[in-house]
C-alpha cells in the first residue's frame, strides 16, 4: 500500500512537536515523581508536574536545548554524542527539583554531577540490558510494568546520590547561581 509523502512528513513533524512540547515535559514530571517516591508514596499526578509548576516554557526550552546539543554532538561523531548524553543525563532531574533554574545552570550542574560518573552510569545502563531483552519476549509488558519503573527508580536513586555529593562540594546547600533558591 502506498502512503503519500506529504502524510509521512506531516506525521513526522507532528510526532516531533509532541515530543518537544509534551514528551519532554512528561519526562521532567516522571523524574519528579520518582524522586519524591523515594521518600514517600507520591501521587501519580506528579507526572504532570512540568505542566502544573508554572514553568512549562522553561522545561520545554531546557529539554529542547538538551536534545539539540546531544544531536549536534552526535552528528559530529557518535562517541561525543554518547558522552554528552551521559553528561546531560541529570538535566531533567534538576528541572524536576528546581523548575525555575536557568539553562546555563542546569547544564553546568549536570556536567559537574556527572564528572567522573559517566562510565559508572553506562555500566548501570548495561546492567539493565537483560531486563530489556526479557521485556521483548512479553511484547513490552514487562518493560511497561516492571523494567521501565525499575530503571526510573534506579535513576532517581542515582540522582539523589549525585545531588548529595554535589551539594556537599558546594558547601552543603549553597545555590549555584540560581535565582535565590537553595538547590
């Protein structure tokens, strides 16, 4: 069956726009949910935090910049793209923690948090390959109900440890040029 080129292009653009304006904001909300869920049973409504926090445009902008930077580094060579992916891994968690942070500060903090941790984070990701492989045999159901949440919860724990270490280096809670709030 033939699908006209115009329809394919339109669907591609719509998918990209949905990813930019909704998907990335849901990612920030999921980060918020899993970080809060470490301490208490957070309500599922935390997934909508990026839409409700009053900083929707900031979340969209910073996550868009993160994606563009990673894509541009990947176009340069594959390896720098992978390195930058790990370097900017904590940006969505930082946004979930402090939605009004500037893009420059979010990227700088993420870089500092991931300094010396990229290989360990990669090893952590590789440790989940067996779970993702098993998820393919259940048509993705294992990924939806077990592996995905397990990976997100583990990444929230990683963020908590890295955040604590970063804050210790910043003299126990002093902000990093953020707008008057303690990070």
